């Protein structure tokens, strides 16, 4: 997770000119109350890591799934009224012994106005669903495709062909 970790007391200085200041304040304050780790990157975008016991079931790309990773865009960005969510993974950095967090595949985007708890509940609910066929197969049965997409075993070949077309990563 890039960015500087902040405390609830430091939140105000980062939302000063945000167009959705009230919504961001409410959302992130609730995230702090829920024990989330919040950081801010150099563009003023928030990263919120929330550990979710129900999601700690498997490894993803060799890392442990710990819960959800949300990002809220800073001022001057589009869609900064949404919380963009991913599966959050963690690993222990060998040399420092520090727990490092990163994002796995995307889950979905939720309006800040729905609040933190709704976003968490919806992301737990949607995390194990294949977005191509809508089947609930569980996180452990989804495969990573493209940068941040996921597909079930049945949809994987077609999804891979569709998303990972020649030169897709350029
Ligand atoms: Zn599918």
C-alpha cells in the first residue's frame, strides 16, 4: 500500500477542498471506527484497508487475502464520490518483518453516500461472484484475468481472450 498512514485527527487537512468533503469525512471516520488502516497518497487519494474475517480464506497470487482495499479519489479526480473496492492481500516483508498490503482483483464501486458499512457488506457479498456469468463460486474458485478482473473456471478462457488481447497491457 503506497502513501502515508494517517490518523482520524489528521483527516480534516486532507479533505479541505474535496468536492464531497462531508461524504468522505463520514465514510472515512466510520472506517477508522471499524479499525481500518487509512493512508493518503501524494495525489490526495485515500487508501482504506479493512480486515474482514469472512474473506480470510485463501491465498491470491501467493499472498494472504485479508479483506477489502478501498480507494477514494482525491479532489480533481473523476468519480471521487465513489469507493472503489478490491480484494486486499497482505504479505510479510522478509527483511523488515513488516506486514505489506496490496490490492488483488476488483470487486466493485460503491457510492460514498451509502456509507462505509454498506460498501463493506456489499463487497463481502460480491467478492465471490463471477462477473461474467453471475455465478457465486467463492473467491477461492475465481481466477485472475487482466489487471484486476476475475472469472470462474468456465468463463476464464473467454474472459482471458476478451481482456488479454494482443498488446492489452500496453
Ligand atoms: Zn463465470
